[in-house]
C-alpha cells in the first residue's frame, strides 16, 4: 500500500471512529432512558413510549452498521486484508479482543435486519427486549474497537 493511500485510509478510519463514538453515545442515552427490559412493555402502550423504543432500536441498528460495515471494513482495508464477509470480520475482531463476544455481534446483526422489517406491536416488544439485552455487549465492543482504531491511527 502506498503511503498516500495509507494516510487516506487513516483519515477515513478517523471519521468512522468519530461516527462510532457519536452513535454509541446516542445508543447509551436511549438505553438509560428505557431504564430496564421490564419497562419496555409499559413503554409500548403509549405513543411517547414507542418513540423511546424506536429510538433505542434505530440507534442500536446504526451502531451495529457503523461497527461491522464501516469501521471493521475500513480497518481491514487499512491493514491490507482481503475483502471479507461480515461474519469473518466479526470473528477476526473477536480474536483480536476488539469485540466483547462475536456471538452477541452476530445476534445484533440479525436483530438489525428484523428491526427494519417488523410491523407488529408484539414483535416490536420482543425485538426491543432482545436489543436492550445486547446493548451492554455492543457498547463494550464500541469501546474496545475505538481504542484499537486509535492505536492504528498512531502507527
């Protein structure tokens, strides 16, 4: 890789890390506002509560995309890795200690797909509960990947 390409990829990675930090902070805020998995049932009974649930799930999906599709992919390119499937990127990141648990991130990707296609109120409650349960692991992965990405920027 040429030095100019390397510098360009580092600039892209820096942008990805900033976006990951912003989206992670927004997810953490929604997570705190929902309070607990048990409050999801109560929130789902009102329009205002559904706004909180939808914010949580949308922010969750955004963090999953930022982490897997943007940041991990950019790191792979910066390091000269061959293009990989998302599952391969996730597993490689877990081996390096960059994500809390590959299985949680794989489950999060599955939920992200369901979030986009769920219309039933009961389905939303189940998705929101599953999302809420995975948020701590996802935020830990954001923290770890951010630290690893910053270290790569210094190289």
